[in-house]
C-alpha cells in the first residue's frame, strides 16, 4: 500500500519512511501544506500520516479539504500537541486515528496497518477468497498446496487487486501504486505482464483457480463473481 507522509521535520519523516518501507509500504514524503494538497489532488493513498503543524498551513485544514472533495484515504494524525480539542476535532473531521509525538515507530506502523485493514479489508487480519488465504500480519499467502512464495511486489500487487476486487484496475494505476515516483511512466508495461504472469502461475500451482483476468484495452480485474473465480471454501 502507498503511504503519504506529511511531516515538516525531515529527520522524522525520513525515519518514518525508512521504517514503513521495511514493513512493505511504499512511502512518499512531503513537507508542507501546499505539497500535500498537490499530492492528494492527483493520487490515492492507503493511508496519509498527517502532522497538524505545517509550514504555510495546518494539517487539520488538509483534513477538511479531503472531506470536502470526498477523499476516502485513511488518515493518521501525528502531533506534538497532546490536546484533547485537537484530537476530537481531527477525529470528527474524518481522521481514523491520532498519535501523539514522541511515538515508537512499531506502534506507528501497527496503527497504519490497522487503518488499512479497516478501510480496505473489513478490519480482517486474515483474508479468505475461495481457497486463497492471505495472512496480513505475517504477510503470507497460502493455497490448497501450502504457502505460495510470492515476491514482495507480487504480494503487494495481490493486495492491490484484492482491495479493488471486481473492479477494473488500469496498468497505469498498478505502476503508480507499486512503484510511485520511483519509476518513469512509459508505454512499455512488460514488467507488469511478467509480474502478473508469475502470480497466475503460482496461484494455479497452489491448487487455486485464477481470479486475475485481463480486460482488453483497459487493464486487469480480480474477479471473484464469475464462474471462473475462486471456489468457495467448504
């Protein structure tokens, strides 16, 4: 999942991004109000880590704008202010959680993961789709024949498909979600085809039916509704 870190203290921002990357999140960092608004106008994030006090603006104003334009991104407020008023206001404006500085990075990561589970996976730690099982705590995927050895990108792509199940996902959205600004956008998506081909092969070898379908001229869909989708667990 892609995370936006809105924090003007660059040392703290770097620490957050470094830790979350180790937990298989893709992080983008901005350091002021206007940078944050520009990012949120263009992209969707699994979670936004939002500091209240920012140069040129206020984190709560960003939250208000997100609410006004109907953004559904998860939000974790971080603030040095241990103020009940700020906490209640932030939560009432639509934030999902509030964490007071200083904090431990493992707790931050756990709260981000919890927000994402609630937003995209009905709050579940374990997801079962037919005969396919995803353990989000241990980041393990199992089929009928045992553990499926996905690469990190394949695992992230599977979660992206599951979070958008039965919806068409464009190739551009896949690139943006998995690589963010780390890769130049181009018309050559061979690397996506390779990832998906490998995923489908591993899912088939695990004894599960293939839910990943190409939609000509558009992208892919993780289809759990059709007759070809994964069978229900008995």
